[in-house]
C-alpha cells in the first residue's frame, strides 16, 4: 500500500524527543482547545440535545429554511431561535430546539403543511442523567482498559505508552469535534468508546512485537508497523466510507455518520500516536530504561 | 483430519445454527419466503426491528412517587399505616401502598406533589422512626411491574397491535418504556398520560343543615354540581361507593342503551364489592325508585351515582327504578350487574379501557422522560440504507485487503470469515429476539472492523515466511492469538460499562460489540488461521 511507504521512516534518523514532540504538541493543543471551550461555554465539548434536553424534528417540506425557522420560532414554547439544518434531498430539514413541548411543535409543523418524519424528545433531567452516565461509562472504560494493559505487560513505561496514546486518541477527536461543530451525542460517545478498543489494538501489537519477541528493535517495529498500519488503514477506509455514505448529503443516517467520522479522526490520530509517541517511549525503555 | 480442522468445523456449525435461527419458519417468515425474495431487509428473516428501523412511537417516563424503605412497623403495623399516612398527606388511601415483611415495611406514596420532607414527617407523626434521608425518589419494582401490566392491558384494550411495555433502568432509576409501532405519538401519549383511576361516588341530598360525618369532601375540580358549595342548592353529601376498578369482575364492550340511545358499558361487580355497595345504596336512599332524579351539575341535589375518573366527574346519572328495586330487595347482591353510561361513544370507549385495564398505581411523569416518533416509511428507508451502508463498508474493507495482500487465497477467506462473524451475530440477535436499531447496526460495523483487524494480525503472523511444519504454524498461531486475545479483552472491558450501566440506546451497541468480539475470538478468527494453514501448507 502506498501509505506504507510513506510511513517507512527510518527511526534511527530521529531522537526520542523529536519523535515524541509531534504527538505531544498535538495533545497539548487538543487539551488547550477543550480548556478554551470549557472557559467559553462552560463545558469542554458541546453536548447535543440528547444530553441537554430538547426536541429534534425531521420535517419534509417545499418551504425554505428561513420559513421553517419562522414557523417554529413563532411558537410560545420555543425560547430563542430553533436551529434548522437542511439535508440531502433538499426538502428534508432537521429542526432542533430546547423546547420539549413536542405536541406544540408537531402540530405547528403539521398545520404549516410539513410532513413530520421523526420526532425525538428528551427531557432535561433525563438528558443530564444520561450525560452523567456517559461520562462515568467513558471513565470506567478507560480505567478498566488501563488496568488490563498493566496486567498484560507488567512494566511501567510500555503500559504508560499504551495508555497515553489511548488518552490522546480520545482527546484529540474531542477537540476536533469542537472545531468541526460536531456535538456530543449518544453516537459519538459510542464511537469514543469504540476508539478505546481500536486504538489499543495497534499499541498492544507493537508492544508485543518489541517486548515479547527476540530480534532487533527496528526489525520488530517494522513488522508490527506493517501489520498495524494495514489494520488501521483498513478500519479507516471502512469508517470513512460509512461516514460519507451515511452523511446528510447521501443517505442521511446521522448516528452512523457521526460514529464513522469520530472513528476516522481517532484512527488517524492513533496512527500518529502509535508510530511516533509509542515507538519513541518503547525505544527509550528498550535502550535506556531497562539499562538503568 | 477432523481433529486437525476442528476450528473450521466449529465455524461451520455456528454458521448453520445462525442460518436456522435466522431463516427457520418461526415468527418472521420461512425459508420459502427467503428463497423467492432473497432480500434480507423485507422481512423474510426472524430478525426483529426496533423503533429506528420499523417506525412508530416510544415513550419513556418514570412513575411519580416516593418510597420509604425499612420502616420498622412490627408484625401488625400495615393497615393502620396506610390510612394514617394518607390522611397526614391529604391524599387518597389508594395513593399510599404499604408492603410488609419481617416486621419492616416499604411505604410508597403515589403522587408527584408530596415532598420527601412531608412524607418523612407524615411517617414520623404516625409514630415511626423515619428520617428524610430514608425517603427516596422513585417507586419499587413491584409497583413498576403493576404499571407495566396495566399499560400493556390499556394498549391491547384500545386495539393497538404489536405494542410492548417494559421497565428499563438507567443508573439506578427506573423508567417505563412503551413502544407502539405505527402509532402517532400524541395518541399514545393521550392513552398513557392519565392514571385512569375510576371510582363511583354516591351523591345525594341530606335533610337538615348538619353534614353527617360519613360525608366526604367535594368531588372533582368542577364542584359546580355540589349545591352546598355556593349556598343556593340543597345540602348534599358524597360517599365513595366503589373505590376503584378492582370492584369490577367483568366489563363488557360498549353498546347503545335501547331506551336512551346513550353509549353504555355493562359491568358486573365482584362478590366482595356487591354487598357493601348494596348496603350503601340502601342506607342513602338509592333503593327507592322514587329517588331517580339526579341534579348533579343541573342545580344540585337528588340522588346520583357519579363516575369519577382521576378526580374529575365524567358522568352523573340517577339510578334506574328497576335497579333501585334490586337494591331494595337485595337481589342485586346475587346478580350484581348494571350499566354505567357516558356522554358520548369515545368517552364510553375510554371508560371501558380504564375499567378493563385497571388504573396505573402512580401517574407517569412525562416531563422527565423521553419520547420518540419515527414515520414508518422513514424507518423503512433507514433499514434499507443502513444495510447498504454496511455493505459499502465491507466493500471498502475488501478493497483495502486486496490492495495489501494481492493474494486471493489470503483475502477471500478473510472477507468470508468477517462476514460469517456478522452472520453468526445476526443469528444471535434473532435467537434472543433483540429488536435491531441503528445503534446495533453501528455495532455490526464495529465488529467487522475489529474482526478484520484481527484477521490481518493472524495473516501477517502466519505469512512471515514459509510455514513448513505444523509446529511452526502452531507457535505462530499462538503468538498471534496473544495479541488478538489482549485486544479483544480491552474491547470487552471498554464496552462493558455501557452494557451494564444501560445508557438507554447505547446498550444494544455495547452488547452487540461484546458478543461480536467473543464470537470472533472464540470461533471465527481461529477458524481463519486454520483455513490459511490448509491453503498455504500441505497438511
């Protein structure tokens, strides 16, 4: 694969510091974005209506975006401007509002002559419970993964290398979500959890080749990289295709396109983390850490 | 030979089992239907589809109320407690439920308007040592079970087919989840929003100005019929004659009364309810055929039986002379049949559903839940398109694999193995009757992804150089398997919080991913190693 040649860098040309610098700078930038977001909005990421509470309607109509906006903004139940997003067909729009008075919203839509395709309403209290559980689930998954990695490798530096790159694999996509305007939804939480599983795959593979097998460090790394990059690129291609096909421009299945997009971002970041950050930490451990 | 290839054999067995689970004539359809149609999405399989992929409405909401657990009541405490707490809190006795066992009781109050503090102090003034901290929001599992049963009855009584009601819990909080295919959201909401408590109240004029102690407070928020309220009409009295639906043994479908033409619901009382009811009728003068006029809502006074639903008087009527004679003679006790009327057909229909299905123990708190509606045609489109999305993802994986290996003997079995994994997983979903939603589809695609990753690890490990002997194969296979097993374990650990915490809609995704990874690690991925060995070596 062409990309394999691109990644066939000669690690001996670079010091550990140089290798680790790029992923660490990216991680720090991502954390800065999340911190800045927290200062500006009060949350490190933008939660969607599944977490804040509100209603999402999907309507089909010949009317224009502004007209739909007016229809819903005129309702007393709707506080502030509802968000209206056009999708693939041109006639289908997604309307999002903080209001949970679904009866008022649907009857307004129907009396304006729109076809209501779907309505999804979450109360604020249910949403905040779900959000709490989501954060808790993500934290529990991460801690569980970290413990397992320690049990598998039983040495500090290689385990930390895996955990750090998994951490970065989650944090960088979160920051990118902010920059691309993707809200945190149940689908994106699922994708982030899936990233924990996916990202650890290639790290475990690399650690296993370097630590548990005989042979030269660079030889082992090369083999692990050949397999690992194939794995990750295969997954990226599947997820990228899913993200595009399910996007609002083609099939309009938001859940699937969100999962796909977050995974593409996370897996791309994982390539960088595994073969720059993880490799440099392992090399340091192998040549200097053990010797000390 | 068989001993060497047991892994392939196991895979074949599982694929066959999945095929049986998916296509054997059962709930969904049959082999014949599939043969003629060949399209998985149109329903020839035994797969079940959830709301996302079939359309319909779903409402999830908790029941309103509070629970005090571990109230030390001693062996005799129960009965007294219900009345005491009800009068302290000024709620009906049907809104307080005491369950005793081993000298301690669980007390529930079925109302959204009682604070934890008020409930605790009501129990304290009843003489029990209960602190505010002992009172928690929410109701017991038993109450939820009752609610689920009542709601299922309501849905089937009102003629909606295919509805399902269940209790789901999310982070220690319980919710009732009601799903009805092809049903408009607001209609479903209307059906379940009310508690549907129906009681029958005797309303009658009393002589003199003193209100006897057996009289209860005014009924309904529209107390206009109660003459004494505004001082113009005669003094009247209310007494609950039938406290709840449990007094009815049999409820017949709505029909038209031959004389008045009004829609009526014929009912039969239970033996236990018939005697006290008749005694009340005798005591308050309803047994006199002359007392047939009813002035409720029309100036007040007279003798009326009020049908009260959730505190609202929905119908009032005098007693028919024949029925009155039955009360007088006591014949009614032996044949406790009468009919209760309503103003119009739809009200009669609602009354019939309420009487038949029973009342919800506590009202649903629709403000604290979620609701969802998907137009069936949109859901159908999702079903087809998500299948296409999955196939396109598989195609992308295939292209990547072929580009990398350029060797059909490696790549084709890899794809077939990945697909068989999904196939077995679909069989699993059909076996346990899991209703598939979009989140499950995302899970399937995730499984394809991790599956192919693992197959790449196996392939690369085994293809390093010529596999000449079985011993080399075994050792390489074992090394590949260490990585795969470790990766699978992390995925399972990463997903298990979601599967256990049951974060609503993500639970299905987590379960599919976990089961998929397990099927992969235990069955399909080892088989792929075996296939490679067969294809690449002579033994």
